């Protein structure tokens, strides 16, 4: 299962028709509304790994 980055719901990648590729990663969505929100502002929903660890320097 994957997590919808917009609403946090668990999504089965094999069952959903809603997905987007962003920066080399595929994101899966529970609905057209969540996909649309992500496509309009992906930076709002994507957590960058290097940002999450930058406070450890």
C-alpha cells in the first residue's frame, strides 16, 4: 500500500487510476480531487529527504 500524500489515506497502487510522477517518484491518490491538488502544488505535499535530515548537521 502507498500513502496518498494529500489526504494520508492508504491507496493500493494496483487499484487506483489516480497517480502522478514527480521528480522521479510515482505518487498514488485515492481520488481525482487529491490528484488535482497534488498536480497544482506538488511541493506542498512532497517531503524532501535532505530537508528532513538537515537539522542533524
